C-alpha cells in the first residue's frame, strides 16, 4: 500500500479522499474495506475503539506501515511515544489508530470548519471557457461540506460566476426576465442550464470527431476480404484499395473486384461504388 505524503491543512481533504480509495483498492473486498476505514471518521470513534482490526488484520498492518513512513515532526513524535507505551504492554498500534491520531492532528472546531468550507466555495471561479472545470470544482466543494449553504445563497453565488459566460446568455436573459418566485428563477434552473449546455457541447464535439474520422460504414480491409483475424495479411502483398481503380475505374494489373459488405440502412454516397482490394 502506498500513501501520499503528509498533506498541508489545505490539502487534507483531497488527501483523505485519496486514502479511502487506496485502502479500498488494497483489499479483495473493497466495499467492506471502505466501510472499515470510514469508521475512523465517525464522531463517536475513539483511539481505543480501533484496537481491533476485525476481518482486516493484514490490511490494518499494511496501513500502519504506510502511514508510519509519511509521519513527520510533532505528529511523528506523538505517534512514536504512543507506540512505545503500547509495545511495553505487548500491544501493537494498528493502522486505523495511527489514522485516527492523524485526523485529530488536522481537526478543527465545527464553526471553523463551516467557515473554511464556505470560503472554499467562494474560491471556486469560472475562468474563461472552463465551465466544465468550474462545475466539477463546484460539485466537489459542495460534496465535502458538512452542511450545504441555503439554496438562495447557492443561487446568488452561481449566478455571479456564470453571468459573463456568453454561451448561456439566452438562458440568463430568460432567467432575469422572470419575476421572483417563478419556478425557473432558481438555482436548479441555472445549474441545469449549465449542465445541459455542456452535454450539448459534448455531443457536438463527438459528431465533429466522427465526421473528421470518415464514414461510419468504413471497414478494415481484412474484414472486407472476409478475414476477421487479419491472418491473410502475411500471405498477401495487397496494399489496400487499388489507386488505379480509384482514379480510372479499372485495374492496370487485371486484379479482381471485391465489394465490402455494408450494414443495413441507407447506402452512403462515399461507398456507392464497389471497392477494389485485389491489386498486388
């Protein structure tokens, strides 16, 4: 098991998320391991209550070894003192116990936590055309908050960020024309409009990528020749579609004509003529 380096206070939330994933990924039963690790974060959990590993003795030992490698400074000193006291009575400090001590090291009061969480939300900014990044950051901060701000606050903050985003100008103009109390003059409408725009843009980008990539009816040469595994490639000197046939409609070397099978449906113009593959 590998654990990220000891975080700063501002990085602690992201570090904790990564640790949960690491613990779950290190077990053959990730869901149970995740729930086992989350016990550390319960308000009623104590250091002594984590003295038993349950069904995860090996995982607990690996977690202890991984966390011990990243501890530094005062936190490392406190953990080592506890380890020595426990060892003197024949007890081994468990990984979750070390994790509990680490969480206590970063613990702040509920009021301070709420203030910092709200400051994190205020720091989420829409930069240029980065609507997708903005929404991802917005969602991440809200998910990490112990209690979401009132919906009226969310509506005001979200409106301030997207007000200069040109692709949403029509939706914002509609929103601004509505009377207060209208169902569409709401946070739900604004965030839905933003998500809908991103989905429409994603579909447009996919269509553009497909159009640049050629016809969806095109098949690999090996499939068109009835050779799904491409085994005939090593025995054949074929170079693909005959250039002479493509320009004149006949093969100067007298090769045979082969037509690639097409899926059902309208026949695209790009494949309205037979395709000659037999030129050596």
